[in-house]
C-alpha cells in the first residue's frame, strides 16, 4: 500500500465520504420506481451504511463540487504522474474492445481517452464521462 499526496487540494466544501449534518440537511428526497417517497432517514438500505465509508457509493456531493473534481482529474492535478499511469491503465478486459481502469470503464482506440463511471441507488442515478485528452467532461445526476 502506498500513500499518495494530493498535488493540489480541492475546495469541495459540500462533499463528504461519510454523511455530515450539511449533506443530510440538503440531500434530495428520493423516490422509488413506483413514485413512492423513500424515507431515507429510516430506510434499511440507507441506514445500513450510515456513518460508514463504502468505496463505490460513499461520495455525497453536488454538481459544482463534483465538477471541480472532474476538472482536476482531466488536468491530472491530484495525483503523481506514476499514479495517473496506474489509475488509467488497463486492469481487466471483460470483453473484447472494453476494459476497466481503476474505477473507470473505457474502450479501445480511438476512444481510449474516454473514461466512464456510473451508479445508482434507490431514487438516484448518476454518470460521468471524462475525456482526459480533450479535457472535456459530462456529469449527469438525477433523481427519479
């Protein structure tokens, strides 16, 4: 295990990996697939990970803060050159033409500079695409 130093800290004031008073107060109320309000303050699936870091689902953020992270990633300002090489290289190939980097999905050339990640939980869905070569990104977040 290595310890990476952040090259340039980000001001992501309204983001946290474990819920805070601010994120709880400002979190959008989610709905299930039948348009019923989910009581996330009492729902099992929300309570089971409360106060815990869960790598694939713990980031509680908003679009402005998340955009700051995306820009920093595209400009490779957060990690060392060696760490970015490791982060963005092929780590597994589930099927021809598609591969996974660390936390990202991407494809073989000519799209090898596009990195995708998406996810959802009850009531919320999000996805982003980064083009590290062209320094462009798209983030889509919505609740249903």
